[in-house]
């Protein structure tokens, strides 16, 4: 029996945040978008170090502004990041309905401290979840199975009792191997249908 539903943040609970941030940085500071994308999405500094808590926000954004050759503070860039995010209201409503129906609602997110803080300040999103696991706090990223082990420990559930949704196929593949029920979320309607097929009460 499924007892817990795991939401991703970017691309599921929130929408357009990364895209809007990259567009806004590119436009405001006159930087080619591919250069912004490399630093913010593809660099080891982001994916191996910042999102796992191995370097601080001050260190990452100092490196980023040096690469981009711009004059901007960490706080200015984080504010710009937060402004680009939009709530996916259908996903929020679904999350709250599932919680009302007795399921634990969980977050498992590859993320960094300052983004979590600005999104919590703007939207209070953590209030919708029973457990939130962030890579920057636990030092490991999805799809590493260790982050799924930590999630189960904190939520007090077995892998077979968990349904995870994500928009990244690599994460879905790893989560399936770990024993989770999964849905590769390309749209919310598909996710809801997958939940129903798994016996989850969504109405």
C-alpha cells in the first residue's frame, strides 16, 4: 500500500523558475544564454559542490560572477532567481488533497540553500510537506540511492510504500530500482492517472 507521495520541486511543484532566471540574467547583464546555462545548470561547481553543500553560496556566486564578468552580489542574483518562479497551482492543489486523504507528502530535491530559502520566503512551500530532503543538507544527489534511503528513514516508510514523481528519467530509473513506485511527470494529468493506477486516492 502506498503511504507517501514524493514531489520534485522544479518542473513539478514550481514551473519556469530556471528558464526565467537564465533569460533574466542573460538579458539584464548582456551575457549569452549558453554561458548562463553552463554556470547555472551544467557546471561541476553547481552540480557537484553547491547542491551538495560542499561550497557555500558566497563561494558559488563569486565564482559565477567572475565567469560571467559582471558586477552583481549573491543577494541580487538570488532575488532575481526567486522572482522567476511560479507556483504550479494544480500540483499544489493535488499535494494538499493527497495530504488531506491521509498520505504523507514529501519533497526530495537536488537543491541549494539560498534557493530553498527564497522560495520558502515567497511561497511557504514547505508547509505543504511532511518531510523535505534537500541534497545540500544531506550531501548527496538524486539519483544516488543514498538520498532515497534518507528519505525513507525520515518519513518512516518502506520503499514499496512510496510513489515518486520527477521530470528526470535518470532519477525515475534509479528510484524504480530502489523499489519506489514512479511517474515520469511530463504533465500533471498523466501523474494523476499514474497515481490512480497505483491505487492512490486522489479525489
